[in-house]
């Protein structure tokens, strides 16, 4: 029997297969009995799961980030699919197919990494070119940058998602900036490169995706300030030339304002042309990726429309089948 991925599962399906466990909690119900709540994931996404009448042993038998073999059945509850577990245990290595959990193959990630370096090395402004080269020469940083996800759930939430997202935004810069000569393309490219760069340390992604302690306490936009400062010092030392403080400040402003609104986590609203452009290009790529995933993963296979998403306030149109 071929694998049914987490987001493909429909109501009342019998399931026996391996998932990646995350976000597990042991909770009491209204009767004082415990149940295990967790998420089960694969390359398609995650499904909420419950094990009723659970014990502390059930909770301790596996860790977040472990592959687990699950036997259970699905049910639709309040518009959301969930998996009711009959049994769960840590999977043996011979039961795990790593391909079921990789959204992007290593060759795809390598291609994004090559394109990233190509774009950055095409920057003409000497100070920005030197700054970019300091990041590219940092093998530890680049290894993390090409492995990290771009987020927890909303978009590009998988290994390699960060470099994919960043390269997509930089490609948009190359398309849009020539149309608006008042934009500084090199400055905007650096902003696109660095706007999410500190997610390499904000998030943990060895197996499950979660926040590091530093990431939870500070967030990637704050963390990016010290990262940028350290690379500015390195670039100045290697080149023997100072980088204007005003230029560094504008790069920092692009980073801390790229979410666009205070309610979405920006410390400042975009106040330069490049910051305005970065916000909209970043948001465009994130929204297209997020909505595309929702359409692709929708279990309503017999409908032209997805289910209703309360957080979006709408359904999404998949398009009519070709006649």
C-alpha cells in the first residue's frame, strides 16, 4: 500500500505508518484522565493526533523529533482532520524512508545555494559586495543557511526552505528593481539576503522544527543586528575600507521593518524605498508559497475549492479541471 501523506488523509481512514513526532503534551481531560496530544508530520505537513487514556510512560516512550510508527484512524473534528491513535512507538531505522520527510532534495538545495552566491557576487557596490562575500566565506553560517527552514508553519517550513525563500525574493528584486530606477538594487539585494538570515539560529531544525531559547527570547530581527555588526567588522578588516554607518543603518532598517506592520512583529514601519519594496516582495513570495501549499494539500479532492480557512477568512479556488 502506497503511503498516504499527513495532509492527504481523509475522514475515517485506517492508518499504520511512520511519522515524525513533534509538539507532544500530556494533558488531563475533564474527567481527570490523561491523553497524549501531539503533531505527526512528513514532507507534506502535519496532522494533529490524540492518544486517549495515555500514561506518563506513553509520553516518555519517544521524544519530539523521533520517527514513530503509528496505528490509528482519522476523524474530522470541528472542520479539522485529526488522527486518533491506537498505538504508537519509536520506529526502527529499517521502517523509516527518509524520502518521505524531505520536501527538497539535496540537489535542489545545492542549486539554490549556487544561485544565491551567483546573485550576491553580481553586486557592484564595493562595500556591499565585500559584506556579502564575508557571509559566503563563512562555511558554518552557509551550512546553516542552506539547511534552515524559513518558518515554523506559515511558509517554506521545511529544511532548505530559508535559502529557497531568500533566493526567490532576490529573483524578484532582479525583476522589479530595473522597473523603478529610484531603488538601489544592490542595497535591496542585501536586504533580501539578510532579512531572515538569523533564522539560522532563531530556529532549531535537526529533526523537528522549533524555536531555540535565544530565538524565543529575542527573535530573528533582533538577533540579526549583532550578526550584521560582526560581519561589518570583518568586511572592514579584510578590505581595509570602512562601510558608511548610514549604509549599515539602512540595512538594519530593512531587516527590522520587513514584516511591514507593528502587529506582525516589525519594530519599525518601512521608511525607505528599499524597505517598502522588501516588505512587499517578501510578503508576495511568502503568500504565494503558503497559499500554493494549502491548495496542493487540501483533502477536498472532488471540489474546485479548498476548505474554509478561518485564519484567512476565505476558501481558495483551485481552478476548474481542464475540459
